[in-house]
C-alpha cells in the first residue's frame, strides 16, 4: 500500500512539474499554481469529503475552496425544508456571485454535484475557466426529461446522510449559449456501483466534454485513490487552463 502511494505521488509530481520538459510547460505550471479550485460534493455529502484532495492541493500551492450545499456538511438546514434546486445550490451561486468579474475558478463536481457546477456554468460562464465532472451527473439542462429521471434509485444510493432528493430532481436549467464556452472534462470511475460506467458513458455521449479520463476507482475516488485523482485534476487544469 505504501509503495502504491509512493508511485502515485511520483506521478503527481511529474504532472505538476510539467507533462513534458519544454519551456511552455514550465510557464504553464507557474500559471496553474495561481488557479483556484472550487470543489462541490454530491448529495448527502459535504465539503469534508474533499479533505484529502484539499490538503494535497494546498500543500502544492493551489488555492482551494470546498462548498457545503444546503443541509450538507456544517450547514444545519433541514433537508425536508429544501424544495427547490435553486435553494439547495444557493451556496454555490452565492460563492460565484461574490467573485470579482475578472476572476475565474476551476469548478469540480462529484456525483450529484455535477448538477451544481452545471448550473453555475449556465449563470457564470465568464467566471469558470474549467468544469470537471468526477463520476458526476453531467446533464446540460438538468433533469429536463423523464429519461433523465428514470434512475431515481441512483439518486438515493448517493446519500451519505438525508438529503433533499425532491429539490435535486427539480434541477432544470434554462439554456445559456455561454455555457458551451466553458471547457469541460469528465473523470470516469470504472469500479463505480453508484453512477455505473454505462450511465457515465451515456452522459458523455449526450453532451461530449473536451476530454475524458478514466480512473480505476469506486464512486468516491477522493477517499480511495486521492493521489491519482489529485494528479488527474492537475493534469486536466494543465491542458485546459494552463495552455490558454
């Protein structure tokens, strides 16, 4: 186990030092360290889910914010009182609203947190330099059709504690053409028994992202394979933000 972690850490350092050794990669690495990662948990989770990733990022010099959605983490709201997705996702929208107009962040959503970052991309496309979906719900317009809602059992399986399922199923987004200007990356989890690989692939095919990475992990790679997930997040940002 220790050997594996060491190998993963070496891979992460290689990614951070640059995918290749040319000067442009070194410049991009400096630029990337100025980026701000905003991590959004899935339903029933909390910002605490990201603690390993947050430590790895901060120890490597990146700025990180972990959001607690309504009734999640340290937020004491009653899940049963949250009836709309707008209310549930208000912490993300408030965070994005408070950002200066000239500041951009990298949004990372896990599981149902994919809906949260998609809504943010619709509303604040100019403030998002990259959206990364980690085993996440990636639906351009939210749950806008019966087809989108057919797997209610999947939503229930995502819960780590009671969450506002009704509010989640009401996530519907009005199209903003600006959303297509936000680069997207999907990280597939091959051993996922919650959002199964076929479901992930279906969402990727319906709304193709710029890049797809695969992770030999269960549904919660921030717990099971944090070093590798950290490396993939840095790699995604290097190619899609660092090269801008």
